[in-house]
């Protein structure tokens, strides 16, 4: 109750959630019935991907965002796995690349055609094999290109260089029990994990060491979640010994006591946290709940401030969370969820009501853009970099994505004599890179011109309507 009593000033006190109209939902989808606590849905500014029931294997749908309404039973799927798909994650640096983890012990990385699928996709760009049990978690590195983490029921975490198809880091002796979730910090230098042994661990993956850990983060036996916040603190959800759902905030430099700990209710659905680093709001979506609760994290007591609850009639089977650059800034939209029912996916839009039509820069600080700050090799060599930020002032216009190319390393190439040959191979690559950057510059130029023309048009429109009003007044 103390969380609700004090009325504090916050621009997010009146965040308003609303489900879209029926014709803007994705209908007639057989959402996966696998008992696994992942979100079953992943979205980006181009596509929504949903894990579906598939006979004899694992599949997920990839729909262009605008393809709403009834989805035909024969709509193509991504269906290369031989066992059910347990988790999917879009690459933050390429809106056409998605990774999937499956009960068949593999991770697959897929390239989706620019306008979506016209035929079912059975050939991944690369298959990553290294787990001995099912793979329930896949998560892309936030700032380095082509770096992907996977975690399996073999209690191992593997970090891959997708560009070469190699497993470069294998953390297989840090967890003695099932890993519930893994979260990267903002620059991808650390990960935190929540595990069935009730421990939260903070791990430096490149040094392969545990930097901090907390036993009995939550006393209850049901699954926990732990995620990094932008300031480096850790937010967890779990259960008390009396099976009440809890949320807590921790400082990884001193995990003796939580910064804050709150009990919520006695429902038994696992709370999936979705975090927006730009506004410091955490949205909690319980599996099987019919509500989304949201909290603002600040650095003054009680640190975790309850904002509001969005409630609906139907329980949720899973949830997708749109990255900031996919939102409509003209409508003051600060979050968009894709809620999975048994047979459909329903977008839910969260807005902060404002009277002005101007760009609200306090709601939209510069946000992580689609460009990677580092190459995979640089990260594996020890470099760190924060996300490259972009402004959303004129909305986000998706650019052209480069195809994901996987170059499998040939063991024979390591012989010194092969150097001359590899130099010859690299020469055309450098030329291609140069022409790529020329193309990028040209594209940027065109986009700039487009924006300025659009601005001019909208200014002229306003001028026209003013003149028309004046004319109407005179003729009246």
C-alpha cells in the first residue's frame, strides 16, 4: 500500500493503455502451447514474429506489421527446426535477421525477405550447434554486430560469432541448475542470469568469471527473472516463501540487501519484465494474467514507484515488446505490446496524453538506433561501446539492411603459407565495403531530401488551409 499512498510528480502517472480495434489484430493464429516461460513473440519496426503450434517440428510466423486481420492457415512459416521452437529474438542491428532456439538443441539464424515471406523458410543462414539439451533462451548482444548468446537446459551459456558460425565463449560450469533467463547490460560487457537454484549471478562472459551473486534472491520455488537496468542496477521478479509474487531492485556491487523489495499478489504466473531504458519504466506481464502493471524506477525512495495497471478480459499467453524506434512519436506512444491470446495477437498501445502536436522531447530522448557500435571481433577482443543513439524527432525511417553473410572459417587457412591468398580474397571485400559505405551515404542523402520535402509539403498544407479559412471568412 505504501507504494500507492504517496502521490508523486511524474510525467508517466497518466500513461494510458489501449488495445487496438479488432481489425488491427492478427487473427486465427495457433499460438504455441509448449510449456515454456518465454514470451513467444518478438517484434521490431518491420515484423511481428510469433511461435506457433506445428506438427512434426517447430515453427514460427513472421508477419509484416501491416498484415493485420485473419491470417490464412496456409500462410508460410519459418520451419527448419525438428523440435518445438522455445524462444525467438530479432537482431537489434538488422530488422530482417531473427534467431530461434529449439528443443532440437540447435540455434538457427534466419534472414527474412524485405517484404516478408511468400514461401515457407526451411533454410537458415546458419545453424549453431553446441548445446546438448534443448535451447530455451536466445539473446542478441545490444551493441556488437553478429554476437548472439544462447542458453540451454544443459545449464550452459554459449556466445557465438554468427558471422563465422563459431562458438567463441562457452560458460558451462557456472550454473548447477536450470537457467531461467539471461540479460545483457546496456553496453553488453556483463550478463546477469536467474537460475532455478534461486541465485542471481552477474557474469563477465569474456573473462568467464562470476563478478557478483546473490543466493535466495527470492525465497519461493517458482521461476525468477533478472534484468539489467540502464544504470547498472538489477531488477528481479520472483516469489516469496508464501508464494506471493515479488519484485526487487539490487545493486550488483553490494547484493547483501535489496535496494527495494515489494510484494504484489498471490497469482502463480511468472512475471515477464519488459524494460524501457529511455523512460526507466518497467512493464510486468504475468503469463496467464490479463493485466500489465507498470512501474517507474528512480533514484529516490521507494525507488520502484507503481504507476498503473492496464487490464483486459483475456489472459495473455505471451507478449512482444516493440523497440522505441518502432513507435509513433506523433501520438505520444511510449510503448507497444503485442499480446498473444490462444488464437490471436492483439497490439496494445501505451500513450502519455499531451495537448500539443509538437515533438515531445522529454518523452523521447535519443534512443538506441539500428547501427552496431562494434564488430563481433572487436567485442571478443575486449572492446566495449554504448549503443549508438538516434533522434526520433522526425520519426524513424527504416533503412536498407545488409544481408547476413556467414563465412565459415577453414582450418586450413591458419597455415602461414595461405596468407598471400587471403590478401587477394580481402582486396575485393575492401572495395565492396567502400561501395557499401558510398551507397549508405547516398541513401542518407536521399532520406534527408525526402524529410525536407515532406516538411515543406506539410508547411504548404497548413498555409493552404489558413488561406482557405480566410477566403471562407471573406465570402461569409
